[in-house]
């Protein structure tokens, strides 16, 4: 596969107004020191570089964080990227939609909102009153949005514990107005997988990732039992919109998959300028856009080293990543 850069994740900030129970970022995945975020002009310059790399191919950018709507210049950035005919997506918790209603309704092509159920389930995971605020914002957004609205539902013990609960929650969530629901299992790695990944990174990438420990979980038998039961019931249901499950490659649960294609077409640019390819595991950097051009980074030696590792299935993290199947980075419709 020949690398051709045409997509990007812009991690505008690592700040968030929530502290969700399962979130690696809220547990310290990015470390304790928060560096200065990239400026508006730098993000716009990076978008221009992305378009130059893609040539005549349409480009797309996913805006996320943290909570991207906390970025001080979000409206200015989205408006200008939209003016340049760049396809835009966003991943948001939905609580700040009312502050950015106009730009979300007019500039964003693909809106992904984290919704883990109705009031009781959602608030149990994301905090008291969060569902109520989200519901208010959806009532305002739905009549005026032009973009596709997808709910991202993380499957935890909270929304799996009662038999048939997940299937019923999907029926209920549809009343909130999404165009699709994507169900995602919890993301975690065993202690052995973490050790394997860190050893590989130290040996081949000359970097480490101590913060990966926040994803550790060694006993998942009961969780997987609940997950399989609820998915079996879900398959008996009919819904008026697409309701899909994007699995990780758990043992005996998922057949062998082709390797992730993201490093060949897309970059993940962090709030501090570091460039990688994974949206959830931040240790590897192919370079920093404050020091090197995006083109040089994407086609550079370190990027090729990472692509080689992915192609050879050397990275344990790839086995527990929903982006490998979900391909939310593709919002152009190819």
C-alpha cells in the first residue's frame, strides 16, 4: 500500500469538562504536564499542508480532544476550514453544543456524540446532570444540523448488566434523533500486552509509554460474558437506523483482520504538535509540526518504521482498537 496523506485528526486540546469512568485521558494517559496548545494560525497552516499533500483528492479533518469545543478558537477554525471546502467531523461529549450551535449546524459534516444510554446509564458513567444537558442540546441541534449524527456508545457493565438492557437502550436512544448508533466495547490491554508493547517501543521506536498502565485490565471474563449475551439479544432486534458493533480483536471473538490502514492515509496531530498515527495511544511520534513540515514527517523514516510494525502486526495495541474496524477517520464517503 502506497502512503498518501489525505486525512487528519486534529486533537485541538487535551482538556475536558467531564471525567468519564473508563477514559484513559481522564486517568492521566497524556501525563501531568499540559503544554501550550497550537495556535489557530498553526492549525490553519497544517490544514493547508494537508491539502498540498493530497493534491486533487478531497481531504477530511476530524476535530477532537479532550473535548474539542473547549478549544478557544473552535468556531474560527471550523468556519475557515469549512470555507476551504474541507470535510469536517467532530467527536464531542455534546455538553457544550449550545455554545457553538451555529458552527456545528452549518460547518460540520459528521457529528459523533458520546451517548452511553438514557439518563440513568449515561449519568452513571459521565456524571450527574450530563444526560439532561445533552438532551437539551440535541433538541436545539437536530432541527438545524446538516451533518450526519452518530451516537458513540461505549459498552460498560453499566449498560450491559441487565439482560436485554442494551437492545432496549438502543430503541430508546433512537428517540433522541441520531442517524446511526455505533457500539464500542471497552478499550483495555492485559499486563502482558502492555509489557510487550512497551518493550517493542523501547527496542524499535526508542521511546516508552509509562502512561499505558491506565488501560490495564487482566480479568475481563465477566465483562465479555455480559457483552456476548447482550450482543446476541441485539441481533434479534430491528431498528430504523443502522446500529453497528465495532469489536476489538478479542480472542475467540473476532477473526483475523487485515492491518489498520490509517497510517497510510491519515495522521493524528496532538495539541502540542507531535504527530502520530494512533488516536488512543500517544507515545509514538514521527515528528513535531513545530519543527518539521507535515510532508516530511508523514513520508519520513520514523513514519515508515511505524507502518512496517503495523503491517507486520507487531503492536499489541492494534488488537484493542475500534478505529481499526470503525474507520471514523474516513468522513469523505469513499
